[in-house]
C-alpha cells in the first residue's frame, strides 16, 4: 500500500474528541446533582456527585495503569 492509498489516521482527533467528551461528563453529573437536590432528592444528588468525582479522578488512574513501568 502506498502512502497515497493509505487511509487517513485520525488517532489524535479521536483521542481529543474522547477526552473532550469525558471532560464534560463530570459537569453534566454536577448539573444533575443540582437538579436532584432542588427536587429534594438528596440521595440521588450525592450519587451524581460521587459519580462526577470518579469521572475527574479516572483519567489519571487509567493513565497510571496503562503506562509501562521502567525495568
């Protein structure tokens, strides 16, 4: 396969799009927590907040696990 025939690789664009989506997830969960609290459902609000906290901490945990360790 020549360079002209090779499909365009969109890895960086895909990674950036995925990161943007994940970055926004915690904001949505915080918003849902606010709505639940305003509706008087404290338990659901806390659940959404806990989920938002996990979304924020997850990328660094995943990165640490997937990064090869030096010998």
